[in-house]
C-alpha cells in the first residue's frame, strides 16, 4: 500500500501549492485567496521509484461548529484519520499564530505521525524562521518553499523514511472516469456521496460549495471507477470571482478527461438554457452521457409532466442516445439504474467495431434507404471502418460522398447505433471520397502517323480506316 501524506494547516499557508509540487501537476487551484480548497483532494506522488499518495485539505478551522467551515473541518478530520503521515503546514512569513496552536493541539490528540512544515521560507535563514515554531512541541520544524521547491525533496524523504514502500508500478488498468456536472446547487455532491455510500465531499445548500474538481477512486461489484465531482457551471455573465473562473476551467477539463458524464438537472427548477449549453459542450466533447433528473421526490404529477416536456423540448438532441433517470440523490430513490447506465455508456463509448460488420451494416442501411441524388449521380458508399473511440468514429469510404446531406448522415448514425447497440454515447460518421487515380494522368502525345489516322477515322468513319 502507498503511504498517504495529508497536508493540514490554516487557510492560505500554501497547502495546494505544495500538493501541486508533490504531484507534479496543476490539479489543485492555487490563488492568493483563502478558502479556495474545500474538499479533500487526492493525488499521486513519486520520489524516485517510491510512490505515495498526497491529500490536500481545506483550511482547518477546528473550533467552528456550523456552516461551510464546519463541513470543511469535518473533511480535514476524515483525511487525518486516513493519514499515514500528517504534514502540518505553517506560514514562515506570518509567524506563529494562535490558530496554529489550536490546530497543533488537535493534531496531537489524533496520535498520528506529524511533521511540522514551515512554508514560504525562500531567502530566509532556516534556523531563524523556524525558531518560534518549536513552541508547538511537534519536533524539529522543516523549512521549505513550496512555490520554489526549496527542500521539498528532503521533506518527502523524511516523511517516507519509516515506511516500506512498493517499488513496482501500480498503474490501474483502464476504468471508467465519470464526471458529475451541472448548474450550481443541483445536487452533484449529494449524488457523489450517495454513489460512494459516505460523506466523501461537502454537500451544502449553498451554490458554489464545490470549487475544485475532486477525483475519487472507488470499487463497486468488483469493478474500479473514478468519480469526478465538479464545480457548478453558471452563465458566463454571472462568473465574476477569480476563483469561480478557475472552477469553470477545471470543470471543462474534467469533462474532457472523463469517459462518461452524468449531467444533473434540478427537477424543482425550470430546465434552463444553461442546462442546454452544458449538454451542448458535453456533446461537442463527444463524451458518453447519462441524464440524472434530481430532486424528483415530492413533486406533483403535473410538475413531473412539465419537467419531462421541457427535457423533450430543450434537450431533444440528447434523447436519441442518452438514458434518463429520475432520482432523489438525498433519499437514494431511483439510484439503482445509474451505475448500470454508466457501465453501458462506457462500454458503448469504448466499443471495438470490426470492419466487416461495419461494412455489412453500411450496405444494409444503403439497401434500405439510398442516399439522395446529387445532380446526375448518386453518392456511392462502399465500405466502413472504425477511426477511433470515446466517442466511436466510423469512417465511410466511397465516391461523391462530399454531397451526402446531413439528414442522411444522421440516418446512418442511427442505423449504426441500432446495429451495434451503442446506448449512451454520441456517434460520429466521417466521409472520405476516393480520388480518381487517372485524374492527374494525361495521355502521351500522338505521333504524326497516329494523328493522321485518328483524323481520317473521325472524318470517314471507323469501317474504312478502323
């Protein structure tokens, strides 16, 4: 097992900067704004051939008993319970604060191994900047600069010194990555927690609770998955705060990174144009899709009919392939079909389609309905093969295919989807017209005798001079 290093400290001491340094990534949002990180965020680190896990946490406010800060503190406590080593980070430029002393007292009670890390010490004398932190009674402080990388490797070596580490590569085989997306406050984090069966991410009745994209590995029925909880996507004009702009970018990146996207809609609010915009982006990215209409509990029949009509009207471009589930993530109703639909969508998105079967399906579709004529000729579709997956791409070869209309292209998409039972994923068809091999070849010039013979044939007929 890889040891877990958990980063703990008050807000804005550089935990996320150190997380990005240890994971050699930019997965955690970093800005000079306290409280950006709220949920615990996992990443993979490696020192030489020694792998380890890194867990970023939100600013620890152990004395707060309600609100979002209390939820953040609960997330931090859960991360500490999972820790093999706690890296307690303090700010060397601010110095020792009463808040640091409270956190140190809380950490001592956990019985976990702790390393006191004094961050932001670039250009400073280590012994001088760490002197006052001995008061915390957590051993010798380790002075680093997460932003500049100073002494970070020494810190990791110290943290891993007493662990027996696996040296083999522990890459997990390909498995579904599932992004949970939607507008703010539609119940994305609640859905994640219900799928996991635990309070893994903060679910709070306040838009904008989730700021970062949180990747969570879990196993169900012997299969491995990665869930991605994302920040809510608001209309562009309403995205004002810098932190929220980062969150939008992270969400769009999560969609691109996912194999399957679960688009969560709020049944207690109108299906908005923003829902359609998000769905359009998912479709443009080519990701497999499952629709989850949340907060279905307690609605009157006429409200349910209204929502279904709105989905059929505004999201009709999804309904020819995406499965719709009406659920209550809070109470767990309607949840049984979500994971099977995700599995089916993933299988369809990653399907391997043999060329002979694709060509037979193509010819059967053409026999049933030929493409319309374009001028004096009709496009000829000869054979098909697969050009990619996630989404499946089918390339069709033939002649005159640049004149195939979009309506016929959609007909072929539906026929292929039906033939191969590709439920839950968009499908793309690309046409490639074969070039005329003789188009660039010009006949050799005739000799004088051949030219004379050709002239006589044209003038007097083929019988006498043929």
